[in-house]
C-alpha cells in the first residue's frame, strides 16, 4: 500500500454513483421548471486513479503472492488475501484491476470440467480452498465496483455453481464454506454501484434467483441457508428483478430458513406455488439433496418431494422418472454424464445414492398414483 498512489477508498464506486445520479436527473427534464438545468454540477474532475500512472514491479510481485494465498489451507490467510486484493485493486488503474478480476476468476476454472459454452459441469477434482478464496476475492472486488458487466456475464455461472459446491470425502463432505462464500458474492453483486450491471442481472435473473432459492430452503447448513436468503433479499430490495421477490422472502426469511424442517417442508412448499421456481426446486431435490451423504437430509428431502410433486406431476413423470437412454435432447445427454435417473439409481452401489433414490421413487410413485385417474397425460 505504501508504493501505490493515494486514492479515496471509495473512488471507483463514488464515480459510478455520480454517473448514475446524473443519468437519473437527466431523465427527469420534463418535470423541471423552464430554464432549470437537470445536469448535476460537476465541480472538478472525477476522483480516481490516474490511468497513466506507472505501477512498480513490487506491486506485481505482491499481487502474485496474494493470488497464491487465495488457495491457502488456512481460512484466515485466504480471507486476508481476499481483503488485500480488493484494497490493492481499487488503487490500480481500472484496466489492471480488471485483469486481476480475470486472474481471480481463472482460479475457479482450474481442474474443473466445463461444457462447450464454458459453464462448469463437474467440480469433483477441484480444491475447496481455491474456490473459497477466489469467491471471497470476487466478492471484495464486486463491492468496490471493479467487475465490468462483460466480466460479470462470465463470472455469474461459476458463482451459481459455487452455490451447490459439495465434494464427498468418505462419510463426510466439504464445501459448506464455498457455498457460504458464493452467497456472499451474490450479496455483493446486488450492491455493485455500476448502473450498467442491471442489464446483466435482467438477463440472468432467472438463473440467479432459482439458485438462491434452492439453496435457501434445501441446504444442510443453517448459515448457508440464511446467507442465501440474505443475498436474495438484497437483490429484491435493490433491483426488484427477481420474480415474486417479496412473496418469496415472506416464505423464506432469515428466521424461517433457520429451522431445517421448516425450510425443507414448509417454506419450499410455499415457494413452489410460483411456477418460476417450481421445476428448479424439484430438480435440485432429485439431483442433489435426495442423494446427500447425511441420512436426515435425505429423509427431509423425501418429505419435501412429497409436498412438491403434486404441484408438477407431469414434470415429475417425464423428467424425474423417464429413461433418457438414446434421447436426442442434447441437454439431457449432458445431464446423463453427471447423474443417473432416479429409477436407475435405486441399484447404485453407493449406500446414500441407493437409499435416496429408493425413497424418492417411492414418494414419486405414491404421488403419481393418486393423480393417474385425474390426469390423462400421465395415463398415456
């Protein structure tokens, strides 16, 4: 920090807010009195870093060390490195700061199997330390307005994948800190001061909202559920782009998701009333939660599935029980690579998978049986 040029701690964010205020004032010309100017006064140049300033090699070496420490095994080291990257980046020219954002995002992509469009598919070979540190750093830089809209479009799918990050290690799993950090990034996204960010959120609000809601009601850890609920609330309050935002928050507020059974059975049922979230909740249940290593979580997932399945019997019959062997649908082929169908998983050699698939198949069969005579599509 001693070799970097002095700058206001909130300079970039301050400049972006000033531009947003000017744009808002300019759009209200028609309500101003004749002869008055709508432009905000600009007394002097904007505060910020001189883009032509030379950055010493010491800073580059220091940044390299911080990027390495994002993958350290100690949480306090990763957290300190993330804070350091955020503070250093805001004192650099914006172009260099965005290069650091790209380097941080690349850590998420190491040893990750990605699809042809660049979205993550399999994270089983990745390091939870690297993901945790990288997400913390992205959150710090988001709060300071250092992530451009173009970079945000590439980063959001990886953050969404981090919301369900979990790697099983024997009779336990790791990744709860990664999911918590992903919720922190989502929360920080909502507080980004750049007004152009709203365009990106408008295009990706469905992906972000459904992922946050699924974690808020179906995650095993109470702190992660509450963090997802807080991130969802921040987006609803600041952008109002998430569908049925207020109604969803009333069902999955901070206190409602604190109790695991209430979140799984009661809150999820209320949210599933909205069609925008129904299928994503069912998909999350039958691909993640129902196969969880914890027996209590699997049982609660089955109880939640019993509540949700009657709301979408056709979807349950066609997507969750149908055999996808030989299908021409490319999307389903990609899903088959990473998971098996509910019925075929009843013969899985893994105890947790077999147990979850059996109780899920039983719940689905019981649900469909009561609707067979009522729904002609199911009988076919």
